[in-house]
C-alpha cells in the first residue's frame, strides 16, 4: 500500500521524498510514509482529523488539565527504542485501518498517534532504559464501539477501551526527537510536583503532524494520567 501511495506522487515529489527520507530518522521516515499514504488515499491535513473528545479543566500556558471521554484505540506492542518501535508499528496499524480486518472495512484516520512504554516494563523506566517495549496506538473514530469495531486480521493488534481519564498535558513544537520529548516530559513532571498534583508514570507521547510540517509549526504533546481526585 505504501509503495502504491508513493507511485501516485508526481516524479518531482518522488525525488523530494527520497532525499528527505535519507536525511530523516527512522521515526521521521515512519511519519512521512504515513503522510504519503493518507494524502494519496484522499485524507486531509490533520486539523480535519477527529481528535479524542475532552473537557478542558485548566489551562496554564502550554500545560493543560483535561478530562477525556471514553475511547477505543487499536494498538500494538513492539520491542526496540522509541523510534524503531514507532517505525515497525506503522505498517501493522495502517494496514488495519486500510481494511486488514474481518469486515474488510476502511477506518478513518484520527489524531494523535500515541506512544507509551508498555506497562510490564515500567520498572525499567526507573533506570531510564529506552530500549524496551512500546505501545503504539491509533484512536478509533468516536462512532465505533467495542461491539461493532472490526476485528484485526493481525493478532498482534489489540483493541483496547480507555475509560474516562484525566490527563495533564504539555504542548510544544519541534522535531520528534528523544531530547525534545523527554525534556518536555521533565518540565510537565516538575510542574505537577510543584502543584502537588499526583500523576501516574510512564508518560504518553502524542504526535499530531506530518514530517512535512515545519518543525516550528508542529503540534506535539506529552501527557500524564491523573487520578480523578487529583483536581478539584
């Protein structure tokens, strides 16, 4: 599917894509291929994609406290460092939303793509170990329920219901690099500790934009889940 999407681009853009891919990290290549696939199949810019429904409780500069409605995600657990895991998970998940499921049903892309260290390796996070297992997920559109969501053909994909959850988030621009994400995770962690707001590790990384978006216009976020009683 990705090869077909690439061939549908004009030759001039094909050459630009090849040059850009060579200069990018593996995560950058993954996100670029996602962008090519979505554009070629008629999807619009991410601002036209559906986002998870939430209620804003507090805004303090780039930091927000939100209550998210229940949602469904299609996710896969992949071993490797953050960039390697994201790159490997891309093909698995995008095939599912393009019809590799028991209903052979295409599913609209949503935003953001989320990535989080897998729960069973949280102890490794205390050692700041990044070469481990990661959960990468796509939100399913709000019209889907657990009963009518198509079952993936690939058994590595799990459909998981996320209950109503309170999150603290920090929004920032810039490249999809480890330094950028971990720096802002530390900033959000310090803010929550200063405000004496309890939170749960590990953080969630959220990607909203394609690699063609200038780095200073990109929307990235780091989120921590909060217990319901953590905010008045």
